[in-house]
C-alpha cells in the first residue's frame, strides 16, 4: 500500500478566507511557491454580515485582489442606518467612500481567484489534521476525498483557518472572551421591501434582544444576520430558522418589510463569537484572521481585521523565508504590530457593547447621535475604517456626546 502523497512549498497557507487569500497573494508576489489548503469547496456560504467597509474595500484594491467580476458582484453602499425603537440615525460614509454588500460565497471565491492569479496554488476540500515544526520545516498532515492523505513540507506557514483553527487550539494560544459573549444566526431572503444603498443595524428592544444586520444583496434580496446573547441563542437553538424569524418579527419595521419574504438559504448559526489568541506566532508558524482575533460584528470590521492581519502575517512570513535565523524577531514584530493595529478596534468594540448592555443608555446614545450629525459622522468614519478609532476618545467627540446623552 502506498503512503500519503508528499508535497513541498515555500509557504503554506491554511484557509482561503480574506486573511488567507491576501497572505497567499502577497507571498506569491514576493516570489514564494505558495500552497493554500481550504477545507471547503468554493463557492460556499458562510455566516457573515455580508458587509465590507470602505476601509476594507480600499485594502482589497490596494492589494490587487479586486477584478471586474468581483466588483460586479458587490452592491455599493453609501452608508449605514442605525435603528433603535423609534430612533433612526442615518450614518453616511465620508465623502467619496463606498462600502460593499457582498456575500462571503462571492467574496471568498473572488479572493481565491486573485490569489491564484498572483501565482498561489489552491487545493479545496482538504482538511488539515496537524501542523508542526520538524527539522527546520513546517510539516502538515492533511487530506480530503479528492486528494487522499497528504504530507506537506513548507518553509513557513500561516494558519488562517478561522475561529476553530488548529494552531491556537493545539498550542494553547486560543482565548474565548468572557464578555461580551455573543452567538449569531443568519440567512438570505428574497422579497424584502424598501432596500436601499445603505446597510442597516436594527437594535432590538434597546439591545436586550441583540441586533439584526440587514445587507442588500440584490434587487429584493437581503442578508439578515442576528447577533444575540447566549440566553437568547439557547432558547431558540433547537430551531435556528424560528429563532431568526422571531428576532425579525420583534422589530415592527423588519416584520413589515420581511412579511412577504422567502428564505433562500439555510439558516446558519455560530458562537461564541468573541475569540482571541495569547500568541500570534512561534518559530516558522503564524496565525492570522479570526484565528488570531475576532472583532465584534456590530462595527462590521471583521473583514478589515482579517485583511490587516493577513497582510502583516505575510510580511513576517516573507521575512522568515528570506532569513530563518530572523524568525524570532519577525514574530515579535508581527505580534507587536497586529496588537497595536487591533487594540483601538477592540476598545471601540467593548465601548459599544457596554452601551448595548443597558437599553436605557443605548436609547439615550442613539437619540444623541440622531440630534448631532457631526457626532454620527465621526462614529461612522471610524467604524467604516476611514479614521483612526483613537479619535473617538478625543474630548472634541466625547464631551459633546456625553452632554447630548444626558440631555
């Protein structure tokens, strides 16, 4: 009986999502032989808010990952709308900035296509069972129905395998956030009325029931992604479809607009969402994307964080490939850089979740933003990836927000 097939590459990337795709494309353009392993088959649906911020669109274009086919699939968004009870807060993006509403099946397929175009190889339907360093190489054991068992040797590896990535789990790097703990359920519907050129965030019962994001995917077609507490999720876990419908119907506006809508995808659930890692790399092995850090979906910046981490991980991996003796310094620089990039996003995430934890405070803040267009503009400039989040801590933003909230 023959043994597993053996493959070699300069750089191995696990996962073909946004972090893996941008890392693979960058490494391939550096001249490395890159192999990407994706456990699923593209295109495939994945639970997501289907929202790409203007900052993420800019990163994708700068990385050369946007071709005409991907751009044609995206629905341009000119802003967001925040709805909490009777309060409506329009949040237009800064002038000249455009976001996208785009399903992950189309986004991931387009990014994988771009990685291939850059020179990376991609094997789909291959699950990684182990990823270890041995003899100055990273050795992966993997396999799938179409490939049989594989042993892959690589000079360096980036594990961008998502929240359940093998590296942080096996090495004890994974951390689950104690607060806020959230679960999500999502599906696409057709026949949804009153869709426009803005994404929507519907805060339910002042935040007590969670929130539902609505993304216009096409004419009359919308993605609905609900994020709820463990208590709400457990109460409806036996039937995620009923749970999602219950959450939609808990909003008068959503109930009206989804009244004649038909669900056209399965309902997917995930959670707990908030995860992180104590380490982002060691030796010749790095992690990126949700494997490294998950940004709360309320801000819509998850894809942005994945692209930033994938770009930084690729830079560190290329440095290690050029000089393996420089690996410890490259890893430390990657960890410092990524933590510095994510720290303000996590601070904003916790601040927003603190507001949502108290319906009374959430209602006051929403009313303040509805009255003050300048404060709403500052907030969306940050959450859309167009401005440094630390700007929200400036007295010029915080003082008037507090005054308006206490009115």
